[in-house]
């Protein structure tokens, strides 16, 4: 399967953030989704995660920073910075803040990530 960025359906389109997600990769990939995630400098997901268990994202993510500067804060208060060309794994229990406009590619288990995205959409009123 091959998709260009513009062919991936938009799941969330909010001021400062656009999440494009493809979820039907089939059995070859298990139940994983692939996502292009664009976030503007200053975007902070923490307020949108309030109300989820622990007020954090409850999904693990594997991915690549195409461009930008992202600070990940974990439930224990530790942080790490991911910048252009970094590969990453963020276990469940994190939040994300963007220091510099960022383009990311994420791979996430849909049973964990879909409820998080649905929660964010509800908080945004979309």
C-alpha cells in the first residue's frame, strides 16, 4: 500500500495541529495506524488530554520527526526532546509540546490511539 500525504484522510484539523490518519492497513500490520501529524510552534496537547486516564496520551507511538522540535513530557515528569531526523518511541503516558513547527510520522496501535483522538476531537468540539 502506498499513499501520499494528501491522500491520507484528515482526522483532526485544529488551530496549530492537523492529524492525517490511515487505519486500514489490514492484517499484515496488525491493528496499527499511520499518521502524518503537523503541529505549529507553541502547540501543547496537555490541555486536550485532560480527562483521559492520568491526563496523558494512553497510546504508544513509534515514529520519525520529519522537521521541527518537539518536547515530550512523561507521566513521571521526565522530558525528552525530539528534533528533525530523530526516530522515536513514546510509550503510553506522555504529552507533547511543540517548540518549533513540526511534521511527524507516527505509527500507533489503534485500540489505544483512536480513543485519544476521539477525546481530543470532543474537547475541540469537532
